[in-house]
């Protein structure tokens, strides 16, 4: 299809663009330079939906998409060339020929953060600089068919341009070509970035801290294993977001950076490295007094530490997919352990809990999450410092107030009306202010969050601060969803004399301004995105169920902590994006725990008849779990019956026992008695049984009659005995007749 509509839309901009570029614009050659022709390897076909096509207005108005792969050096040099590499791709349906590539520079420097922010909103078709055409096209390609790409290299000599003053300049590449319509001066493709210019004669530097966050939504299956394992493999493997962030941090080398880590994320990756086992009910304590260890069970000298609770993965017992994921997770953890050595590590509350939402619904949960360290970092000997901060940088005043002394609180500069200092105090809290602009990436067209775009924006934000009258440190938290595409070259390109890369700790130790808490901005959309009370109630219910399960298991003292860790992940900042999924995960885990608790059954008699006001009756309790349990049988009835609970019963795996329960007071009549299996603290396990209990108590009148009759009987016997005793010596009559 001939792009006539493109020319109609661009025609209005042609005169304006030509007028702006008039001082230095020269006519582009109609044919490509012979010295800059493409090699066979530099041309390749790409689908029209290739990721190299910029997700911007350029796809609508420009047939050629240009992506910058590198700009070296990343700031204007005092001497020497600027080398630009990238790709130009034909995203049109027509073939374009004689594609000539020219660099361009902006006319005026930008010297404020507001100017940099405005630059990212400039329309793609608006002229922002002047092409350098004195030496003709600095690279070219004879023809690009639809979907075809060409890798270019442009070298801009220091003598090719002059800059009027220090500051940040537009810099980029234009592509002029012939296609459905004759060549003109309007670019068929553009790529733009920001290039800081800091004269060498200036002394000093600006402190700049780069924060690499490791946080992610953690979704557990009902049995405690991790759900959606394929997405975990993708993010941890080459090309994935967590792998890219790790590689970026590792590429810093000796350059100090700051890691912002959710301990729950590391524990989740460790679970994957072990084969993603389900929640374990196996003993974590040696046998107690009176218990004989079974074959293979640990003896009292073989205590089990928390990090050894889950069994090591055996590749032979895993599926090929699980074994591959275990290797990917193991490699990721191993590389992270090396990468964090010597760097500052900030640890988020366990599970990356939604602090603002918790402040409204369950403030105590924040302190509980802060105190949980997880397994991985302590096992590495890494001591992290507590920190708070949302992915978007917003935190309300109630959430800030929950930060304990010594906690690093990271907030976005968007919470302040004007440009704040790098560190501010509000009340008793000390806040480190992060740059939203540095994390926003570069201008259109092209990917805003390419490595080049993010790096150049970071340098530019640092430059305008350094060149200001009151330089202040810069802290940038990497964008939440950013996956670095060039980790190796990111920190190498930050090698500028006026840039002092440091840690958040060093910045936080510097001078601080003051702001009133009520002056901090917390948008309504943030309030609406917070997790509601149902999420935090679900966390508490699941945690209580975990405690009941641990109380039931005789020799497992860690499953409650494991369940709590999994519950906290259900109230994370990431859960804001999928609240129903997080709630469903916690609900299914509660059902799984209920099934384990219900595996202990209590059975009462079909009926009991007692002939007195007290006595005992028998009940049977059965353990169908594969682990030993401790259970109490609790009996309840109406107010006319006083029943007692059994002593705690220790049942082995798959065993049962008969217990006697006392009845202390029983009124006449029939009473319904309910038996329940409970843990040692009285929490119900789920199993219950009911039966009738009848009193056979005899009335007082009957007892009086029986007593009177008995008295008469004994009196008659006594009278007869006395008479016989008195007449024992009386003579017998001689003529007494013989008895017949």
C-alpha cells in the first residue's frame, strides 16, 4: 500500500521543519554513499511486528523505525568522536531505497528536571534539532524491503558540531529515503535521546545512587509449592526480568550500588532450586522423651536448622521441566550471592507487604513482616538493613509512621510540591527521595525503557543537578517492570568525572531538609489501589491455621512460620495488580490445612447411661497422618453437665487410642454431648462427634421406702435372734411326738 496518507499528514510539518533546519540543512544525496554501503551481514529480514519497531507514534507516521543500541561516550566528550550504533527497520508495506542516516543535535540546552520531563512529551514529528549534513550521510543502505533491518554505525567527530552552553541536548539520528513518493527533507525515521554536556573545567561531582529492586508477585499453590512455575523459569532464565536485573547489578563490578530485596522472593527461588516441594509436615525436632526414633529419623544430636527444613532436590526424582527450573534457580541464587557481596543490601518487609494498606487495616502485620528475615540472606551471612518503599514510590503518612528507627524509607519526588532535597525529615522519620524522572526513561520515538534510554536519562538528571546552583544527590530506583537489554555496558557508560556513584546509605547520611507530613502528596488513585481489609483478614486467618497445624504436629516447630511467610506474600504490593488471585491462593491453602487437621478423627460411643451423678466414658481418637500428632479430646454439653477434657494424647503416624473423659455433674435426664478434636491450646481441628448421655439416677422416695423396708427386715431378724437366745435352755417335752 502506498503511504499517501503519511505524506498528507507530514506535509504540514515540512515547511516548519525546513525553516527550523535552514541554517545547516543541506540537500541529501539521492544515492547512498559508496563508502558507507551495507555489508551482507548487516541486512536482515524482520517481521513487521518485531520488537525493534518503536511502540510509539512513529509506527503510525514513519515508515522507518530507528532504535539506538549505544551512544558512546554517553556524555559530550571534550575531544574525540561520538559513536552511535543502532538498527533501522522498514515497518512499512512498501520498499524504501537510498536510506541515508544523519545525526542531529538540539539547538538549546535543557537545564532543569522540568525541561527534561517536558522533552519526553514532545511529539515525534516535531523538529527538535539540526541535522549534521556537512559530511553527507554518515551511513546508508541502498534498499530496505518491508520487515528488513540494517545495523548502522555513525561516527560524529568533535569538529562536526559546536554547543553554545552547558546543559542537556537533544541528540539522535534521522533517516531520509526514497519510497512511494520522491525524496524530501522530512525524515522517514527518527531516533532521539538526551546527551549531557558538562565542561571539563567544572570541579566537583554529584552523588548518584542506583537502586536495583528485586520484587515480584509470589503465588502459592494449595500445598505450599509455587504456582505458575513457567513464568518463574522465564523471569529467572536468560532474557527474563529478574535475570536481567541481576546481570545489571553484577555488571557494576567495583562500582557501589544498592540492592532492594524482598526476602520472600529469595526464599521462593530457593524453593524452586529444591524442586519446588510442597509444604512439609515432616519432623523438624528430634524425638522427645519417651519417643523412639524410627529408621532414618534424626537423633537428638542431629538438630534441624530452618534452612534445612525442605529436602534437597534430586534431579533423578524430578520431571525434566522441574529439574531444568531447579538448575536455573540455583544458578540465579549463586550469581546473586556473588553480586551482592560488598554492596549495600536493603530488605523490604517480608513478602513486600502493602504498607499503606496494612496501615489502614492491620498495622501490627507490618512489624511482623519487618522482623522476618527469610532463609537465604542469613545463610549467606548477608545482613540487610530494613527498608520501606512501594514500587511506584508513594507511601502515605500512616505507613511512613510505621517505619522503625533506622529504617530507610524510599519515597518518590512526586510526593512533593517542589523539587525536594535528596533527604528530608518528617516527624521522626527520615526519607530518602528518589527521582521519578530518572526512572521514567527516554523520549519517543523508540522504547522509553531501553538500556540506552534509561542510562541517558539518568545521566541527564544528574547533569542538571550538578549544573544547578545548589547541587543535590540523585537516587534512582530502577523502573518496576524494566528488563535491561544491555547490562554489561550500563555502568561502563556512567564513567563521568562529575558523576560519583555511591550507595543510598551514603546519601541518607547527608544533610536533610524538613517537610510537614500533611504536605506530602498521596494521590487518590493510590488509596483506591491499596489492598482492602479482606486481604489482610485472609492473611491472619491463614497464619492462625498454620499455628494450629504446628500445634497438632508433635515434632514440627516450623510449619507455622512457613505458612505465615506464604500468607504475607498474599498482601504484597504486587498483589494489588491481582487481588483475586492472591485471595484465592490463601483460601486454597486454608482448605489444604483443613484437610490435614481433619485427618485426626474423634469417635464417641453410640450412647452412655450413668447410674450416678459422676463417672467416666470412653472415646476413640485416630491419627491418619503420616506424622506423629498431639491431640486433646474436648467434650461439651448443656449447662446441666460438667464435662472435662482429656489429657494431651500423643499418637504416632496412623495410630489410634482410647481416652477416658470424666463427668463431674450430671442432672437427671438425657443430654446431648459433643466431642471435638482440638490442639493443646484448644483450637478445633475439625473432627467432631455427638451422642446422647442418659442419667439413671433413682428418686429420694424410692430410697426412703427401700431404707424403711430394710430397717423392718433387720429389726425382725434381731427380735427372733433375741428370743431364741433367751429360750436356749428350756427343757424339751418327753412325750414330744416324733415329727412325721
